[in-house]
């Protein structure tokens, strides 16, 4: 009996256990139940409280029953092998100084003593910085920009000091149209010309480790800052002084252009681009015109009615030197003066006339005018324009002979001519009419100027 | 018969020698041939971003000035950062650092001491075990004359230990720089 009972008990027990292993369940949902997704993610924050670090983990699926779940980290710890995380609502959290910060750690989800899922993580590769704070925007009128500044607690930390910041700004009416700027410092300048004038803007900033050993995730956004850009009038407000100066400059330039156009032909062009002068016309203009009926011309045809005496040569006379030593002829009497004048007039004037040139003497050269023969004399009163008009020569030549007459009566000192040339004797010969006058009163010394007669040449007689 | 017995005896002696003679010899020679360390932190990031920070913090905590004795300690006389022995030196130095935890200067001090020690060992990844000689105790068996002398002795010992620690940290920094320089200029 005993043996029989034992056998039945064993059979029943075996039947029970076999039925359990074959999948029979009291609860029919277990067969179709999918395994829970215990995947998770973690991030670390270094020196979050003094020298303490933190590790925060959370299940990816919030619907998972996490009643008895635990998180454990092992490896890369100081003094201990493993640490358990504390549950805080839906997250698992630990704050400790015992992170070695070198090497990998293993983080496991445990249910009781059994590890459900594990991940190998490096604490320094899942760093999430603290969000920046104290964000401000200041408008700089001189620079025409907006200076964005903010602060971060990582500037005072010893491990995660170097961060990359992301500044995002947008016009408030344009939702989801954010502009991003990356920078490693805590200051940023936004140019005014790149922003809409008179608009309201919103700006915020976040941080991430720079990737040089410490890596991780973006921090949370900082609190937003709102600012308004100043209004601008059209193209912008101009300085009134600058405005006045620009208007005056415009009108000045316009006036200058008008005056240039008006005065170009008469005033400006002759100065800027003068015409080449015709020497004949120029001399005609330069020469003083005689008072009456005097024809000043270089046209030989104008002298057709004049008798021209050709001058063959000029001879120097020694007795001129003796003249200066006091042998002045006595002053002529009136009758002799009249004779002289008449003699002059009685000659074949105007067939003969003297071609006199202003001449100079030596320092002590005497001066002597003899009647009957026109010689080189001091011709102070020689008219500047020796008119070839022979009809009125009488008057002019009387002036000449007055000079001649006066010269012997003067003292030696007065006789000295102003020109330092040698005395000369002009030999006159009648020249057929129509012949141009050829005179070349060259002296032994070089003449410093060109005489009037040198403009025309003696044609072959 | 006697010859056979003699031959068996000789064979046993030879076997005995090989069985009981050579293995001890191998065991004696084994420590000198082992201790293979593979330096993982040759790039310098771990040293620059973690270890150097903790070494500098320890230097700031020590603050003993320049009144340390000039004579070198026995440890540094015995171990140095010679060529091809850098890893071994760092390994021994890292293990030596743990002895200073007993000083209990401060929590921050202990923290950084551990970071330097454990971090160095982590980066070296030495496979062989090196037996450290136990530091000879100073005067443990001697009778204490009075409290003041004891206090003075403790102070002196602390001073000497800090000087030795500072010197040791300097040697470790120098050795790490030598390793990193060698990694940059092969």
C-alpha cells in the first residue's frame, strides 16, 4: 500500500510539472505576451554639486512596469565595484564622487538579483552639460549690432570646461523659423542689418561638450530672452549736417557744369587749348598803330609808292671816337637849321630817306650829325613805328632831325646813348620802288635783339 | 641484480631532481620575466583631462613649501622611469599612492589620490602581479617614552611622507610626459 501511494504521488507530481512546462498557463495572456522592452538611456553630469557627479537613467518605454526594477552601475568606480541607482519617479538617479572618469562602466537593469539588460557605457561620453543662464541682449548703437551674452556654470568646473554653444533666435511672428549660430565663447554679436527693424525677437542658447575627451548630449535650452529692434525711417536717418553738405555739393557741381558749358568757347578753351599765333598778325597787334592813316603792314605791295633806298653795308668810323673828346660842333644857327631841315627836305625825299636804327655807342664815342648827309645819330625821338607812308613823313622826320639838331648842342654826358653799341654809318642808296628794303645792320658785335628790318629780306636786285 | 638495482636508484634520483629541482628554479625566476603592462592612454587625453587635474589638486593640498630634505627616498632610489620601464615605474608608483590614504588629510585629498592611483592602474593594464615589499615599520616595537616625543615623531613622519608624496607625484608626471612624448615622436 505504501509503495502504491508513493507511486501515485510521484505520478501526480510528474504530471503537474510536465503540464507546467508544456506551456499551460492559468492566465491565457502569457502565451501571447511580448517581452517588456527594458531598453534605457542614461546621461551623466559632472561636478553638478561641488565635486559630486550625477548619473540619470530612464527606460525608453514609459509604460513598462518598473515596480521592482533597479539600475546598477559597475566598473570605473573608486573604492567600490558597483553602485545602485535610486529611483525617482520614472527615472533612476545617483549622485556620487566615486566615478573614476577613466574606462567603461556597465549599467544593468535588474529585477531582483537578475540582470535583465545591460549596457556598456563610458561616463565621460554621456555628459549632459547644465543649461546656460543669465542670457541678455544689448543694442550697441555705435556698432549697429546686438550683443548677446550669457553665462554657464561650466566655466568654473575643472573637468568639463570647454563647451560648444548653440544660440538660436527668431522673429516672434515667424514660428519655427529659428536661426542658429554655433560658438565656443559666451558672447555673440548680431548685426542690425540682418534683422528686421521694429520687430520683436526671441533668443535662447544651449551647450554640448566640445568632443575633446568629454562627449555627450545637448543641454536643456536656457530661458528665452525677448528684445525689439529699433525703428528705421526708410533708408535710415541721415545726419542733418551730412545732408546739408551733400545738397550744397550737388548744387555746386551743377553750377560748375553750367558755367563750364557757357564759358567754354570764349574763355576756357583759349586758355586750355590756345590757338597757335600767327606771327604777322601778332606783330600787327603788338605794334602801336599810328594815329592817322598809317598803314602798318608787312605786305610789300603796300610800299609800291615809296622809294626805298637799299643799305649796302655798315662801316665803322674811327673819328666817332674823337668826337667824344670835346670837339662838339658849334650850335647851328637858325638859318643853318632851316637849311638843314630844308636840305633834308630838298633832297630827293621821299626818294631818299634814312633808315635809322636805334644804336648805341661806345662809352665815349662822339656823336656828330652833319647836314646833307644823314648819318647815324642819336634818335631819341625816333618814332617807334617808322611809317612807310611816305606822304606824311615830313612831320615825323622833322621830329627826327630835331633830335639830330639837339644832339650836338647837348653836353657830352647827354650824348651818351643808352645802348652799348658801336657807332655806325648808314650808307644810303636809292632803291627802285617796289623793292623791299633790305637792311642788315649788323655790327661787329652781336645784336641782342632782332630789328624790324630783319623780318624781310632783300631780294636780288 | 645489484647493477639493476643501482640503475633504478640512479633513475629515481634523476627524476627526483627534475621533479623537485627545476620547478622551484622556475618559480624563482618567473617574477623577473613576467609583469607585462600595456599602456592604453598613450594619446594623452585621459592623462591631460583627468589624471593631471588630480595631481595638480594634490599639489595644491600638500603646500609644504620647499623645505623638504634633498636626499632621495629608498623607493625612488630603487625605482625610476628608465627606458622601457616606464609602465612598471608608474605601476609601482600608483600602488604606492594608496598607502597615503591612511594620512586622512581630507576627503578631497583622498578622492584625488584615488583617481591618480586607480586611473593610472586602469590605463596601464598590467597583467603580471608585482609584489611590493612591505614598508618597514618605524619603531613599532620600541617603547614610547612620552606623548610629546610621540607627537613630534608623528609630525615628522607626516612631514616626510608629504615630501615623499610630492616627489613621487613629480616623478609620475615626468614619466607620463615621457610616455606621451614617445607616442608623438616614434
